[in-house]
C-alpha cells in the first residue's frame, strides 16, 4: 500500500486504532424511550423466532436434497441464504448484532465476489440463480431491498493505477475492468480494439478503423455544420450518449469543447459504463425502460444513440418522450441503427417499427433534418405553438406533473418544461466557455443574486489553488515516477475523474477548469439540500441529483477524487459511516478525499476515516475561520498481501 500522508502538510495529527469513538446507528424518529425499547424487544424476539424457523427449514431442505436434482437444490439453498442475509441485516439495524467484527471495529475486506459490486443493481445470489437456469437478467435500480455490506471492496488481483490523462483515454489496463472476449463484439459503436496481453488500446488507428472521426463529421454535416469542430459554435456543448459502447464518441468530442455523459444499463461484465469511466470519460448507470433519469429537463443540447439497444417503438413512445424532456429547445436527437437503412426497411417487422417511431416523433413535433445510411437526425422545436396547433401532438404537462428535477420518477407521457424560463432555443445560447459565466438575467432565473455567484467563484478560485498546493508535494512523495512514465507537465494530471458530493453552483468544477486542470466533474445535487442542478447544466457542466443514503449509480474504483464542501452540515437520514463507506467503494486506490466543513463536524468524522483505513490529515482553512479541512487518501491494498 502507499505510505501514510506524512510529508508536505503542516498541522496534521497522527492516529492510532484506539483513538476514535464508536459509531452509533441513528434512531427512528417519533418514539419515546419506553415505546422504542418495547418495540425493539418485540422485533428482536420476532426476528429470532423467524431466524430459528428459517434454520429448521434449511435443515429440512438439506434432508430432502438427495431426492431432487443438483440444480434445484442449489437454487433452493441460494434462496434460503438470501432470506438469512435479509434477517441478519434487520438484526444489524436494531443493534442485535455488532456493526463490525474484531476489537478495533475497522472494516474487513470483502470477498472476491464483490470486486465489481454495484448496490441497487447487483445481487450475487440472483446472478448465480440466473446462470444456473440459463436466464438473462435485466437490472433495474432498486435500493429499498438491497442488503448492505459492511466490508471494503478490494481491486482485482492484477489491478493497476490507470494511466495519466490523456494517455489513459487511449490505453487502459485489461485487468482493471471485467470484460470477456465475447463482450468485445456486442452492443458498441466501437467493435474492434487492439487487445494486447496487458492492455486494451483505443488509439487513433483503431478509431479510424471504426470510423469515429468520419461518423462525427457525418453528424455535423447532417445538421448543416462544416465538421464536428463547429458543434460548439452551434450551441452544442452537453451531449447525452445513450448506450455509449466504449466511450469512443465522447473521447473524440472531448477535444472539440463538447462534453458527453454516457448513460447505459447495468451489465455484469463488459460494462459500457465501467470501460468508459476507465478511459476518463463521464458515465453513469441508468435505464430508460421505466423511470426518468435524475436529471433536470431542458439540460442536453444533443441526445445520441448509436446501436444503443433501445426499442424506441415500444411503450407507446414514452422512451422518446423522456429524450424530449432532456433536450433543450432546438436540440438534436441522433439515432444510428442498422434497421434504419433502406435495405433493412424492406423487412415488414422493421418497417412497422420505423413507422411507429415516425408517428411518435410527429407527436413530439420533431423535425427530421436528414437521413444518411444508418443515421437519422431529428430536431426538437424551438417554438411551443406546435403543441397546441397539431391535432396529433402530445399534451403539455400540467403544472402538478411538470417536475424540473424528478428523482427516478415513472416515465411521464407529456411534454415537459414548456412553462420554464429555461426554455431558451439552442441557437441563441452563448457558446462554451463564455456560457459558464452566467449573466444577471440568467442567474435571476435560478433565484441566485449576482454577488453571491461572484463570491462563490472567487472563493473556489482560492480554494483550488490551496488544494493543489497541498496535494502536489504528496503526489510526488507518495508516488515516485514509475518505470516508463514520462515526467508529467503542469498541472500534473494525476486526477481525471472527480466527483463533487455537494456541488451547489458548480464553482469547484469551474475553478478546476479555469486553473487548467484536465479533469471532468460529476456535480451532485443532494436531494436534501439546495438544488442548483439546472444552473449547473446551464453553465455547460454535467451532474446528477442523488440521495446519498443510497448507492451512487456507478462501479467500484470510478473516481480519482471525491470532494465535499458543506456536505456534513446537511441533515442526512442515514449514518455518516454508511455514506462514506459508499465513497470508499467508488474511489480508486490511491484516490483522494477532500472534506471542507465546520470544525466540530470535521473532528467528528476523523474516527470514520480510521474505520475505513484511510490515511488522513487535518488542517485549518485559515486562522480566523471556524472551518477545517480533512485531506484523506485511500491506500492501495493488494490481495496477495491479505489472502
């Protein structure tokens, strides 16, 4: 593992295993002490009886297992194990079983089965059960029934720290992702890659083979631009890439001042999201099947789907309605599919699907701009009058159903955002980067005073300078130049994927880019705090709304840095330990955590860093402030040293 944080910082305090307070689970609200004690006792007795009954049932199932097939026996055992896990989880919640094992109270390491564990989507027992029966599982986000794990997820045996950006965009370590040979040939715009013994290469040669550059150029011409370098001039800054393959479209556009956000279904192996994030391109797990994405309406300038596997003709057009909700007025929907060609449309089934898609796009008042080979481009209207004059158009959402920030709400069969002041045509929006500096009229739409916005920008400019002065000595003391590495050029791009747990105006994101850092930031608006996510998207950044008492929709080892300012001051409805054990899951080995908050809150969280085995340093923000800074690093634990 890496050495503790011991150089380059002042004012730090060393820790020992015994120098922390125990963690106490939060109590339910609204019970008196007597009522709660009686309820807890009855619940414990009930759960204990259920547990004993379950064990008897398990013994019975074992006794008759010889009379049934091995396959059925295994599935039966798995179901019993799942029930056991649920009961044990309930006992943990009421304090009948200790939260941690061992005298120190520190987290143990998870078994190898959890290397790519994604709560709310992934269930090991269900996977084994499906494999036994030869079934294909479709994963929907479901957090209410998940079983929490009280362990730290280890990286794969041969995991390596990702290569520095921009080299890491084109080359990744093969063992860092869960992928099989079969995965290379399915569901992606990029179907051929250079696979070596230890690396997967997406370099320019293979990009040209797969036609990413030609494809991007074709899309630009279809919307009447010279080439993809003119996307930004036409107001295209943020692109939602549905089912992004291996992220090659976003990787190509990044250097054109266009930021893409990949959204794809959870996949147990060959995950588009995991591969895209490993390359340093924004991505998150999400599904269009049943629920709205936790993203504001009118947020993206383009929605792109190339071989994304979504049947847009299904569900009475609801999936296209969700695309319309996310698009800005005048935004583009780019749909590439082999079934779009004239040859494919000779097939009666394909023709029927195509006619349904045309019918739904007509109801949305979209204009088909062009069709070339497999690619079709539609444009969302800039004027609202079509919705009232066209007989077959969809209804506009009523005020009670027109939610700007839905959080995994069911898909809504109406046109959203028409009442919003943010209904601004793409053609009159400023290009990037001036777009990031909102004027007073734009700030007024979001209820933000210009002075508050200016003060926020100034404070983040100073904070980023401070952060980098603290991190730079540690980067070079704890990370000596590895064999074969070139000397990094300022600003020393050790970081690429950054998550801001409480982004507010997106000031941290803006300050990083103004400082010349080659990073992208996933700006998170907590569901319990002030929500300025629409403002963040209007600045040309990306983000998501999230309840931090649930698992974040991403794979383990996703982010190089997790940042949280003022986050501890929010009133979360779950334990802080649960939240930061989730942070540990999504943070890469040798990744950084920066916490900035009121001094008592920062002091209180120091014990949690010990439980999570983080190296931590505490320091003052300045002599006149009641706030403190906690800089932590997640060590790189290797399996051979532990097992």
